[in-house]
C-alpha cells in the first residue's frame, strides 16, 4: 500500500471522526473549530490528489479550500458567534446518544450506496467516497436535529465539505470553472447567512438572542 | 453571438447599477428598461435559434437549443412584464412605509441578478454551471422573501434557504456522480460536464452510477420545483415576499428547476434504456398534484393559495415529462408556457388586491370588481384560466395531457382528474368571493399596472385556441430533444 493510499485513508478516517464529533458537539465555537478542521482535511486530501496526479488545477483547488474553508468561513462564523453572543446549542430534538446511533446507521447506508460507484472510479481516493457520503448524511442529520440557526448553517457548510470531499475522492474534483462557481456560491451563502442572523435579531426586536434559539411563532419551523 | 452577451450581461450591469442607485426616483423605470432590453435580446436570440438551429458560443461554454431558448424567451418576457407590474407596486409599498431606501436598492439589484442567473442556467452548456446558477438564484431571492422583515417573512426565508440549500446540495452530489460516469467515457478536464458532449455519449454512461445520479438530481432540483414532499418552502416563500418576487418565483424559477430535471432525464433515459426515470417523475408528479390539490382547500392566505396552485401545476408538468413521448412532452411544454403567463398575471392582480385590502387574508378581501374593475376581472379571468377552463391555454395543455394519459396511464389519468376537480372547488369559490361580494377596499396612490395582467391573459387565451405554427414547430423540436 503506497504512502498516498495510507494518507488518504487517514484523512478519510479523520473526516468521519470530525463528522461524528460535530454531531455530538454542543458548544458553538468548538463546532466552528471542527468545521475548520474539516476544511484542513479537505485541503490535505486535495493536495494528496494533486501530488499523485500532478494536475496543476488541483493545487489551485487546494488553495481555494484552504482560503475559503479554513480561513474565511470559520472566521466569519466565529465573529458572528461572538457578535451575537451565542455559546451553546443545548436544545436538540433528539438526544445525543440516539443521534449517534442514527449516525452509525447512516454510515452503513452511505457505504452500501457508495460501493458500486467507487468500484467504477479510477481514482486512488475512491475508497473515501463512502466516508464522503457519510459526512454529507451526518451533516444533514445535524441540520435536522439542531434548533439553532447557527448550528444549521454549520451543518450546511459541513455538508458542502462532504460534497467537495466526494468530488475529490471519485473524480479528483470538478472542472475548475465549476469549482470556482461553487466556491463563490458558498461564500455568498455565508454572507447571506450573516445578514440573516442580524435580520432575525432585528426582527424579533431584541438583542436577546434567545429569540434565535426558541422558535418565534409556534409550528415546526425554527429560526 | 452578441445578443447572448447582451442577454447575460445586461442583468448583471443592472444589478451593479441598482446596488448603488436602486432607491432613486426613476429606479423602477430603469428596472423595467433593463428587463425590456434583456427581453429584446432574448427575442433576437430566439429568432436566430429558430432560423439556424442550436447555437454554441464561447468555446462551447454556452449552448442554446429549441428547448432552452423557448424558456429563455419566456423568462425574459415574464421578467419584463413583472418589472412593469413592480413599478406601481413597489411605489405603493414605499407609500405604505413597508420598504425603505436600502430595501429598494436590494430589491432592484436582486431582481436583475435573479433574472440574470436564470438566464445563465438556461443558456449554459455546463451542467455544473447550471447547478451554480440555480444556487445563486436561491441566494438572490432569499433576502427578498424576508424584505419586509416581519417575523413570518424571516421564518419563511429561513425555511426557503435551508430546504433549498439542502435540496440543491443533493443535486450537486448528483452532478458529481454524473461527472464520474461521464469522465470514464469523455476523459477528464472541463469537457465531461458539457451538455453537448454528454448527450452524444449518453448511451455509454454507466447505468448504475447514472441511476443514483438521477435520483439525487431529481430530489435536488425537485426541491426547487416544489415537488411533494419537498414543497414545504414554496407556499411560505410565495406568501411572504413582495408580490413581484412571488410572480417570478412561481412563473420562472420553478420552470428552470423543471428544465434541469428534464435535461437530467434525457441522460438517464439514454444511459439506462429503461423507463425508470420517467416512472419516478410520474410518481412524484402524481403525488404532487394530489397533495397540492387537497392543500388548496385549507388555505386562508391568497398568495399561499396560489402557491399551492403552482405546486399542483409543477406536478402536472413533471408528470407530463415523466410520461414522455411527443404528445405528453408537447403538453408539458405548452403547460409550462401558459402556467407562467397565467400565474404571473394572477399574482399581478393579487398584488394590487392585497395592497388595496391591506391584507392577504382571503376572507378580508371582498368586492374587487366594484372598486377596481380591471384588477377584479383580471383576477377572476386569471382564476378561471389557471383552473383549466376553456378557452384558455391551460385547458388546452391539460386536455392534451389527460387525453394522452388516458391511453398510456389510465389510472393516473383518473387520479389527475379527481385532483383537478378538487382544486377547482378549492380555488374557484374563493376567487369569486374576493372579486364579487361587498367591497371593503381602499384606493391606491399609484395606479395599478393593468396592462401586464391582460397582456398575459390575452396570450394565454390566444394559446387556448390558436397555436401559431412557429410555436408549434418550436415545441415539437423541443419535445424531440427531451422526449
């Protein structure tokens, strides 16, 4: 087994670990740190792919991940968490152990779904597809089970990370123009989220961010 | 193709302009002017495609064929008429104190950007860029849905954002898988996501991967098209945003999402050689029609009511495309056209009606026809048209769909008929009560824009009993491309 293979396996394993950690983590700043860690892993995976294939555009893609997912987005989120004075996301619809169990089931589903696909891929990272898909599903689970807007956003971005990881692992990333487009979208989305948080606070007419935590007017929707 | 450049760059230029000047006194007119010239460029492009066949531009980055150019023309046209409607509407909102200068700048800039991203989605040859454009269209409208900053609107926008964000992420995964399948045939690099390349090799794509890819694409873009059970964001987003945005969301964005699904189906059909994709779409379509029809019965908010009506029509069109074949696809394309025209006309009328009434609650809007006959009749005729009464175009489309379904899928046709009857009852008496009945409305400072309502209804009426030969040829060509 080559060094590259071992590296990829290590990165993939860590990716899965961070996904589960996010599922369990209730402290928002720690959640942002985990998101940044995923960004680092994504960058590393892209670098390995670039090193193995020698494609120049993958180095660019790795740089993009580094800037966007390790530096810009986490910084924005950290600032937001501080400005809005948010600490914890304690309220969850499902308790942590149950969430973890559901998460394990999702991982099994993801591996089963990925099996026929990765068999077709010629990439050395193809084994990681199952894990990439698992991270997408786990992020999705996190979005469903959390109450707070910030947690849902972090889940959304983690999902995006998982998708990028999937793209890197099966096809060595998407064509550059598409990757740039997606990166732009994610960046814009982050700004929109930011504006949104302030709009939520302003709308519920208070600096008390408890309005963000509890849902304002009954029904199932949560802001 | 200079007209393509104009088509895509003009909305962008408009967005930049309005980011600074969107609150100036003449901004609504400028907005209409930008949209008008965009529509003109779309017409020129359509004429060229009709005359010379499919066009490629910018090193194959853009591709326009009969299917996409028909939607380009429709999108640009409705974008233009909606900007005409938006002129007095937004002025009245300013008078009512519901929007300030910042909101107006945001509104005008995002309006242009939204139309621009949809045109990009339709003209791009790269299905990855199609995804990017769809996501950007979501992002541009999400702040508009919460423009009024009421708790309900912020909640609606958040729901829209999260649900469509998650949905569209599924579509991205589908796109990645499609790229994997395509890369094995076409090789790496940028070309493997180009529609023109993909279509040529669709029968060589690996079926197992394409199956999974299609399911993800259908779920992802289906969320944007409002297919049940992924429709949850749609009625809220329709109800809470400014009405011009409701009109373009319903009349245009849903179409573009369907466009993406129809394109995906072509690839899936080619790769699989089985009717799986079509069956899935028919299933989703049928479920959507039935659920939406029953939901219309329960609505008390006029914009939500017509939001559910849009969901129902998206279900019908998805069903038509899923059934496939020349006749059903033709019906689906015609349905897309007349639904866009009719539904936006309805929202124009509803917009003015809700401004007059100061509420969106159906029970509190009464006697439109007495205080403002044009708006009242516009809503009444629009309501009749959207319910599929002859001689309007929706009738022609639904009739064609149902007769085709009778022979191919008799049971489904029966279900569709029942659902149509249910929504008929749900919508007709409510519209009738709003239009006739004892008046309780106040006059508006800025006169409503009546022209767009009746232009749309006139076009729908025309399409009901006379389909111009060029349009029929156009639909047939598009149906051949995606049938």
